[in-house]
C-alpha cells in the first residue's frame, strides 16, 4: 500500500503513480523493426521507473520530510488568508 506523498512542483497531496519515461509507441516500433535497440530502450524505460505525481508527472516526496511539512504549513496559511479575504 502506497502512502500519501507531496508533489513539490504542483502541490498535489496523495498517492503517487508509477511512471515510466519514454514512449510505449516508440518501444513497440523499435521491437518490431530493430530487436537490439528495442531491448535497450525497454531496459532503459524499466530502470528509470519512478513514483510520481499523477497530475504533473514530477517526483514526489514523503509527507514527513521537513520540506513537505514546510510546504503544507505555507499552503494552509495561504488558504486561511484567502478565506479571510473572501469573507471581508
């Protein structure tokens, strides 16, 4: 079970998604036309897999890190300020 993480790029808070770089279409073409480059490309894609943000595909950090805690505090303060501005 994946724990919740924070995207430092867009601020998304939630479960990360496994992301593979590159293109599945290019991988298929390489496999159909050129076996060796297809194998190399598949290996590269497989080894570069990471858990990333489902919205912007950037890497995410655990919520219990100092950077994530700081970002969450700043976000909460911004929301509080925005709500105060809407009410006045």
